[in-house]
């Protein structure tokens, strides 16, 4: 993923668009701008870590699902599925771009209470209306398909095997970035540390080097640092870094079929990761905001919580061995766990691309397309993301997403 040889100073004094953050959200936006013949402006992407080693994109579990509670989130994932499976054509038929697919082992949501089962039923109604193929399964039906689960406490399951599972987000990110640069987008290694705001406009950004760059629009694509970036323009944003842990492990007795991404009622999730490995994830408890540079693991979370949950739900996982682990961050929207996209209602040349709360990677193509459309046309054309605009933040009116992992 590294762009270690990026220049450290912009080549121009002014750009039509400055994107703060060059991971998958910023690079998706950059590519959609570069690919659109109707956009003829200049674009600068400022990335503080050109190795991308610490960005959320590098720490993602790279999964995709349509099992959301809000139609917009379903539609965005459906677009990503189409985009990924048609990546080469969408990138101009470039023979260097690989053919990609989605490993559709599905997500298995498990409900152990009547309230949780009611949510699965309500979500399925929304999902089926949007074209998802979500099935509700009784414990006996789950056992017939996946006999390795212990289900004595489970009332209902939900699974979708259409375009739901794992995808190669890292490769899509690489090609967003590469094709954006080939299309004329300028990337620099640096950090935006201040913004100049004159009334209702951000007129420029200042880099850590002291260099000031004028801008027509600025896009906040800075992931877990989103609130800090917004504050430079004098704006409040309820997005904070929340730590999330991942573990890759091997089982002494591997399962005889692919493991869906299983969301246990405890909040622990686990899925197939490779032919002989599995990936589990969990949040800390408690789950406070953390420093965006805090990637320290908590060994006790695995030993005292995650491993016991896995061994209880899937008895074959009683004897397992961790082979790698890492901590990453959700850019967590504390209002409603949904994205914030588009312009600020008062500072209209400041655009948000923030607060994805764990489902950002799978929304990156749709979000980049939408942001590029706004920058080019002043409206969302392909998919109306108006309900996700900042206006609801200012009004304190949440647009809740109930299917957050």
C-alpha cells in the first residue's frame, strides 16, 4: 500500500479541491473526480502517513454485507459489490487491473432473545425490499446447514449469501490511488494542521511544514481524526476513534465447510479467513474514545471473553491458536453510527466524509462517487445521500443504523 516516495510539498499554491486523508475514502473521491470528464479542476490529497500502516483501511477485516437496517446502507454495499466485480471495466479496461470477486460465505446474525429476533425480522423486510436475499432460519434450519454451532440459546438466525462475505479492499484501494495519480491528482506526504476560514468559506489549509495552500473546497476524509480536522474549520463533529481488536487463529479441528461471518449475541464476530484460518473480532469493554495513535492490544480481552465465546458457540474452537492480532479504529459516529457526507450547511465548501462506524470500507466506492458528484455538480446524482448530510447532526436528529457490528 505504501506511497513512501510521495513529494512532501505541493507543486501549486492553490487547488480546486484539497482532500485531507489519502486512505480509501479520500482516494475513492480522488479517483471518481479524475475519472469524470465533467470535472476539470485540480485536486490535492494530503496524507500524513504515506505508508498507510496505521490507517483504518489497513486494519479492516475487509468484509461486505447487505444486512443493514437502513436502505441507503444496503444500496451502497450493493453498488460496491457491482463495482468490485466489474473493477477492470470501470477503470477503463486497463489490463493491469485484476479481476476480483466476492467470497460469498454470508453473514450469520444470531438472536437469543425475542427482542433481537424482532429486529432481525424487521431488518429482513427492509433488506428484501432492496433486493437482498436475506433468509431467516430457525435453529433447526441453521443446524442443518451449519452443524458445528451450539444453538440451544438461539431463537432465530439471519443470513444472506448474495454478495455478502469477503472482498479484497486492499487491492481496490491500491487501484483507486494509482489511477487517481495517473489521472492527474496530486498526492503529498504531509499533515494538515490548520485551516483558514473567512466567514462561510474555508479559503486555505496549512501543512505541518508551514506551507499554506489555497482551496476551493476541502474534503474531510481523515478517518478517526475526523473531529480534529473539522475543528480546524471551527466545526463540531461527533466522531471519535473507538478501538477494535482482531485475531487470526487456527483450529486443531477445522470446520468442514466455510464459516459465515457469525455475529454472536455477545458481540463477538468470527468468519473464515483463509483455507485453514479464521478471523475473530471484538470491541473493548468498556469502549471509550481513544487516541488515534493508540493501537495497544488487550490480552485479557481474548483470554477472558473472546476465546470462551468462540468455544461455547462453536465447540470445535475450544482448541485454537492465535497466529496474528492487531488493533484498529472505528471512526464512530456517537449520534447514530451512520456516515456524515456532503457539505456543512453554513460552511458549504467544507465536505464531510466521516463517521462510518465500522462499515466504511464497503461504502467507500459509493461515498467517493457521491462526494465527487457533489464537487462536480453540486448534487448527489447516482444515489441520493441527502439523509446522511450534516444537517441531522446540527438538529440532533439521528438516522439510526441498528445493524452495527
